[in-house]
């Protein structure tokens, strides 16, 4: 099924779709009584407008498409939250800290989720319920399955494939959007309606580069800038939009979304798709005697809600029922309790064996003998170090480069080596064909004597 990607900003609706292996783009100005800036204020009018626009533009049956909406930074809440391992319950810590970052908004009015991206660090994403439910209603009225609702700033670090600390500066319509990124996530966004001149932008970058940081950020990514210059000390890297054919300027964000939906399909089931924030009913299995009956009922309920909630959220006479999504947070099995004792069903997490992670260590610190010392330290923890060598270039911070198939070891190894490799950068870009599972490039900040 092909993707129809829709973005709305400054009362301009933009539509992109890949038709016959070619990306096609269309735009239309929208009346403020149906869409105000980036927000849909009248669902029925917006659906009528978008439906006619789709029919007139792509001239292909809607049954061949799914719908994805792009969310502007001002309509989503993104932040990092850190937790204390020895403190109160982790979920309580996350909720309490995130509430302090909501700029006066009420968390009860939002769908939100958190995702662990590093030891004690969580990416939190939230969107107002009324905003997300409006997209669902719009899709429902149009009769086009809703595939994704994506905050485009979350795509940026994933598209350039970086976990490094970086500042993204983008130009969209008349706005400048600045986002701070680390560990592949986004922890700050700012939208500036008046474009800053070079001097003002330089000052802003200097302020943000040390935002809650000991070491300033020096990597700047730019989107939609023909030229961009800052003072010495910054590495400025333009974000090259995928070449999906000749597309008129101004559709760069849509193109990124189309590309990522095609080439990174796992995003659909991740936090990047805000539809995953909607609670799905939970089927409680209390004993093995319920498994056969409960699994069938549970599968039916969950699949029904996913299709009914994400794709065709309809109520009586086909009218949208947004409360179905908000209120159905748990469903318990109605099967009677068994009268005789039965064994509880348990899910056992896989055991990670350190000796099964093969490691290559490279000295990128410029300190003689540090690779051999690292090998000794890692082997004391029980890891298997296959080889050591000298890195092609020095690194300021140690790099831990895993195979994707071995990224499950990340938290374990980071916890073991945090005193040796402080603030290590974690990547999952090691080729699966490598003869080892993890490459450690020891940086100059190594804590080994």
C-alpha cells in the first residue's frame, strides 16, 4: 500500500505520494475556518477539503493508499528525562519530571510514552489527545487507513544516522526550527517565527550548544539552507534530502517522511509514530488454564482495537467516536477463575552471556598501551576480547560500535565500563559481516592508568 504523506503549516496543506515509482507533490492554501496554521479546527470541512484535493491531485483510487500526517514541532512535546536508580519507582520519576517540562499544559490531556535510550535516560514524547484524535477522525471520514502520525524533528537524527550530540537548524515556511539531539533522540525544540540574522543565529547556537551540558555541541546540521556559516569551531553539515525525482522546493519535510516510511519501516512500531502512544487494551492471563481461551479472545480484542482505533475508528452510524481511544485502557478476561491450583505463566528474559560477545579494541586515545589495558579490564568483567590494534584516528570520546544483532548487550556493557569509558558514544552501525560483535575505539577521555 502506497503512502500519502500530508503536512499542514501556515495554512498550507502539502501532499506527497509515490505514484508509478515517481514522487509527486501538491499543495493548496486552506481556509482558516477549517485549518488554523497547523491545527485542524473543523474536521468535517478539513476532510471534505482534503478528500477533494486527493481526488483531484493523484487521480488514483484511494484504496491503494494509506495516510500519514506530519506533526509540526509546536504541536508535540519532546524531552529527555533522567532517573535515579535508587530513587522512587522509575515511572513515577519520569512522570513527575516530565510534568515540570510541559509549559503549563496538563499531562492528563495528553497521550504520552517514554522509551529508554541510555542507562537512566528516557526519551519522552507527548501529544494532546484532541490533536491526535482529530487525525484519526479525519482518516475515518475519508475512508483511508491511517498509517502514521510523525513529528518530523524526530526523523532528523535517524535520517542522518547519528547518536552524537548535534544541533539541527531547519527552515520551514517562514519559521526557523532549532532542535537539540543526542543518543538519536530530541530533547529540545524551538520555533522562531522571525528568521534570525547571522549574528543572532550565532548567539543562539552558542547558548544552545551548552544547554545543560559540560561540553559544548560543535556539530550543526542544516536543512533548507543554501548557504550557512558560523564562527570557527563548528562543523556545519547540510542535510541532503533524498533524491526521489524532481520535486518543487518546500516539500523537503514531506520527502524525508516518504523516504523514512519506505526505507525504515520499523519506525511505524516505534515511538516516532505517535499512534503507538494510544493505550491498547491489555488481556490479563492469570493462569495456564486460561491460555488457550484467553489467547484467542485477547488476539481478537487487540487486533480489533488496532484496526478500529488506528484505521477505522467508527461508532454508531459511522460517526467518529474519539472517546473509544481515550477510555479503553484495560480489558480483563471474563473467564471464571479455575477451582484448582495451576502454574502461573511466566515470560523469561533471555540471559546475556558476556563471553559470547566478541570484542575488538582500537586505541584512539594516543596513549601508548591503552588498548592492552582495556583488554585486561574487559576480560576481568568476563568479556571476550579477540584482538587489539591502533585506530585510524583519535577520538575525544570512546565509541562503542555494536552490530545491530548484538545491541541488546548495550546496557550491560555500558554499566560495566562506565568508570573506564565515561560518556561513551553508543552506535549500532558495525557491519554484520565483521568477525567480531563490538568495536571499541578508546577515546582520550579514557579513565585507565
